[in-house]
C-alpha cells in the first residue's frame, strides 16, 4: 500500500518542514503516516498513553506485590525453620521434651515457656504481655527468633521486646516498664533490646505485646523452670507438606503427653509451607486485583473513543488510500499499529512505575505482617502480565472501531461531511435540545450550544459516561464498605452492652462479686458470667480450619476479647482450634446478639449452644440443630447448636446458659468474671472505672487477672479494617484518574472535531471567554450526568461489595451502611475533575485563529 505524497504547502500548513519530512523517509509511507498522526496530535497521544498506563500500572503493581510477597514471605518464613505443629501443655520439663524427641515420627522438637502478664501503660491502662523464655538462646532449632538490638540473651530483670510490640508498650530501648504477674505482683523490667519473631501475630492486630526473658529472671520471680509450648517437625521429609500426616503425628505426641498425667491445652497444625499471613492477604489481593483490572477495562474506553474519532476524522484519507489500492486488511493493520504504539508507550511508563510501586506497596504491607523486604530485582511474571494486558487490551478495544472505519466505501468516504453526518436533530433528545430555547427562553445561547454538543456523539458520550459512572459508583461503594466496616464495629459495641470486663484469680459467689463492683462510682450494672476454653471433638472425615495469624489463639490476660483471629481451610479430623465459651445469666442485659439463623438461648435451655459466624466458618460441617461434642477442662460433653450469631474478626465463640454451664463445671452460683456497665459512653470514663474496679477488688483481697474495656478490645479490629479501607481508596483514586483522563480525552477529541465551528464563531465575533465557557460547561455537564448515574448504580454495587468483603474478612456480611457523604464527595470530585479536564481543551480552542481554522484539514 502507498500513501499519496503531500505538497510542501500542505506540510507547511501543519508546521512541518521538508527536513522534518526527510527524517521520516527511512519509514515506509504507511508507518510514516502513523508516526505523523501521533506527533501532530501530541495531547491526544499523551492522554491515551497515560490512560492505558494507569490501568497497566494498577494491574502490574498488584501482581508484582503479590509475586514479591509470595516469594519473600515464604522464603523468610522457611528461614526460621517453622515447626510443623505446636502443642500447648499446662507444664512439662526437659524429660518430657526428651521423650518426645525420641519418638520415631518426630525429627526435631523444642519448647518454650509463656508467662502471661500485663504491662502498665499509665494509670488504669494495661496491655497484655506474653513473656517467652527459651531453653537455648544461641541454638534455636525451630521457630527461630532473631535478635535485632541489645544483648541476647537479656540480663536479669530485663526483657527483649518483639519489634512490633515496642510501640504498643509506649517505650523505647532502655526504658523501664512495670508489669503485673498473674498472681498480682508487680515487677519493673528494663527493655534491653528488640527481636524479630515472624511466627507471632502482629501486635496491633491482637492488641497484645510479646517479649523474651531468661529462666534466671523467671526463677527470681518465683517460677520454676518448665515449659508450656512444645514445637516439633516430623521426621519424614515428605510429611512436611502433608497436613493430615502432621496432624496424626501431633495426635500421637498429644497422647504421649496426656498419658504422663499432663493436660494439653491446644494442638495447632499450620498450613504446611505457608506464611501465617497468606490466608489474610489472599482475599485482599483478589479484591485489589479485580479493581486493578477494572481500571484497565475503563482505560480501554478511551482507546475506543480515540480510535473511533481518528477513524471518523480520517475517513477521507481512508477513501484516498482505498482509491490507490489499499485493502481493508491493510488499513486495519495500519491503525492497529497506531494502537500498538499506544500500548508500547504506556508500557514504557507503567512497567518501571509498577516495579517501584510493587516494592513500595510490599514495604508498606511488610510493616503490618512483620517481615523485611529484600530487593531482588524485578518481578518478571508481573511484567509479563503487564506486557500481555498492555498490548492485548488496547488492541481488542480498538478492533471494533477500526474494523468499522476500514470498511467504509470510497463513495461514503468522499461524500462524508464530518461531524454528525447530518443525523443530529432526528432523535428525541436532539429535538428537545433544538426546541429548548422555545420552552425555556431564559437559557442562554452558549448553554444551548453546550447541551447540543454534549449529545452530538452519543456513542462517545456513552463510553465516557460509563467510565465516569463506574469510577464514581466504585468510589462510593468503597466509602460504603468503609462505613459498613465501622458500622459492623458499632454493632458489635451495641451487641456487647458492657464497658468493662474484670476477672479475678478464683471463683466466688456471684452476688458477692457483683456487689463489690456496684460499690464503685460510675458503675450502674454488673453481671457475673461463666467462661471456659473448649475444643470440639470432630467426628472422622471432617475438615475445619485454623487461626489466621499462624499461632493458636493466645489467651489474653486482659480479656479474651482482645485477641482477634480469623480462619482458613485446613485442619483434619480430630480436635478443633480453641473455642471460647461464654455463659451469660438468663435474660442478660449485657448482650444483644444479632441472630443470623436459629434462635437465642431460652432460660430453660440446658445443653444449648449459640455459636458465632467465626465458629461456623471454622467448623463448616455444623448446622443449626446438630449435636456437637466439646472438651472443656478435660471432660467431654454434648451440646445442641440452636442458633448462629454474627461475629467480628474474632476467635470461634459459643454462648451457653450460666445455670447449666456452672453446674456442668462444678461452679454452681460462683464465677470469676464480671461484666460492668457504666453511666457513660466516654472511653476515658471506662478507663477510670476499670482502674477503680481493679483497686476495689485488690483492696478486697482478690488478685485481678483480667481487665479490659470494650473500646480496647475493638482497637485491633478497627486497625485491620483501616488498612483494608486505605488500600481500597488507593485503587479508587486510580480509577478516578482513569475517568478524568477519559473525559479529558473526549473533550480534546470534541474540540478537534469542532475546529471549523470554533473558527466560524470566532469569525462572527465570539469572545475567548464564550468559547471556553461552552466547552467547560459541556465537560461539567457530562460529569454531572455521570454523577447521577453513579448515584443510582452505587447502592446495589455497595451492597454487593460490602457483603463480599464481609464474607472474606468476618465470615458474614457486614452491617450495611450506605455512604451518603460519599455521594456528595464524588459530586465535588467529578465536577472538579470535569472542569479541570475541560480547561486545557477549552484553552486550546479559545486560542485558535481564523487563519488556523481555514488551514485545518
């Protein structure tokens, strides 16, 4: 195919010189035309390239981050030689450890001691603190802890703090921290250094700190040298990846420990070879990946609009090319080549930006999942994905307008007169706009022109609207998810109609416990609850799930509610993870459960159990009406599941009637845990009342073993929700950027097509301000109409997204809250974006002279 040479005058009319044309002589004529089109319309080229680049960047950043995390998290995790299983025991010595090490199924085993204490953060403020003691600080065979600063091991009366716990303690290395031991004694310890333990859950997630000390220090505090957690790896190398086999070995180890007269408190088998945070990150990246692909999908609309405009603008050129022998296929490949160049230019921007973004995003996430990022080059798989989508998506998007444009006949091309092809005014909207001044005489003529221009290219308008509408609907949906997340937390607050939880070291009469609390100023009600930790005895061939953070749920000294977990598929038949059992009195006013299925407890119920959604996700074979077997304090009992209530990022939990539960446990009329309602909703008041309660019970001769406020218990949940919302908002910003670029591209195309119209208006005296007003109003009008459509679409989209996020992160739909504020925020954003996107095309149009218009082809 050949392209007709142009005259010097024609070249000069476009500002080209013969030397500039000579620079392209090494190109075939068809590709010289493509390059000339790209160069002569630089603003259009830049907009399309940027739009594609944003979508490709989003996809590449998410894929790259996932690839880096998958590799580095698992590499870092394997470097600590993670245990295949962990077993909690009330206490055992070195002889028991040696006996386990001699078992033929066990390859290696180690142990550690866990002292559960509280650290003082100020008057009446406490933070759970688990202090671990290691048998050998220099040679840790499993679950390796790496020192980062300070002496290792620490000297007497000193602790090394896990690095993510240091901010939680509000302390620095060298500071002295006051801790309270389980028996109520207080000790001052020095924070001597920090360590990194990747196997522990992030402190902010659990609202619990972790530290390490020596057995010498513990013996000075009155604790004999013993262990509470046994960790082991199986001897069979092939068995390291077989969870069922590991569980069978863990059962044998458990039986051996129990046969020695000791009590096993938990058995935990993590998913082999996977970092503990993998189950949390998978749904996050799935959601972000969908949004990234959607942003790329939206950028494809600008490609369609641009190529459709190019084909319409160059229809006469296509006719000329066909006249001299060009085929449909040749013309198609010519314009596909232009799109390919768009994609290649976008890749030049998106690939390096996404690599930097992926490492930055990984570094951001590493702060929450407690691992260090090592820069190991570019994520090749993610780059390959970017190249694929960056070239394929624009080509597929452009295929339809190119195919239609390339099929135009020579007669149609020669008889084409440009904008609208004489069809404007035939439709209902067109006729309404034409007659608008008759019905609405107060509308100014420039506004009428803006209205008519808006609807001239209805196909282009529809694609631009779709981009902005989807971007706006997703923006509002993300804000609605944010509102729903916090509404879910608020519902949890209302469901738990108490402000303080306090526990003591022994069971006492419930009336005595309550009367003691009611003497404290600010306390208006108090209820004694039963509590226990249970494990379900699963029947054969049942698959349950494990806790998300890679550890069994660590019991909390300042309230079990402070430790949040979620679940992931994996535990084979046998014992379940820990299940919290709460036993409120009949007719309790401290709990307002949201029942999802079944019913709440009746006063006459005995072995009835209401479980939460986290339990149902963990024990996914259980249905309302089923009978399950629980082991509580070493004794098995049968329970009927009568209902399911909503849970929030919590440990699996069940609720039973206090009267039956206390009889079963041999604690009739006695309890050690109290829930307290104050006369205020102010968190500061709750903390003051908690401090006063602690002082009151200590003066009465009790040792306080549990103390927390409702607000403290929800901090970890809100922190996790905040991370998710911020990630979603970043993706929403990218989608809004794509929408803005799409609108700017549309307005630029519209201005180019109306060059002669603008020249006519200039010739008859139109002022610069009037021309800018016409174009700016058109852009703002498009933005406003898209806002109306986004408002309509936002509600159902918000509902779906909220439900899906809830199922992924809380095992139940979130308490839905639609963000009306988000609608108003998007209105401000879309009007601002529309005005900004219209400004540059409007300014360019206003600067056109009559001479330039007459020379325009």
